[in-house]
C-alpha cells in the first residue's frame, strides 16, 4: 500500500503564497505598521515565537523539578 507523503512543516517545502490583508489602510497608525510587518516577516515571527515559547516551557519545567 502506498504511504501518503509527509506534510511540509516550515521552510522551503512549506512555502505558501503571502497573505494579502484586505483592510483599509490609514497611514501613520501602529496597527498598519504591525500588519505590514507581519505580512512581510510573518513566517519568521512564527518561528521565533515557537522557539521562545519552547524555551519558556523548558525553563519552567527545570525550576519545577528543582523545587
């Protein structure tokens, strides 16, 4: 029986088309700057947040075990 192909995770194999945000833009506001930043660097921000979350969980487990 043929096995299904593995799902791509992050990186070149998981590359998808950029998300287009169709909200009215008002220049000079913080929300617009954040939306533009996430549209261009969303993948990197997601990877960074996963790494930070993992480190926080590991540190918490370390301190719980030490107590």
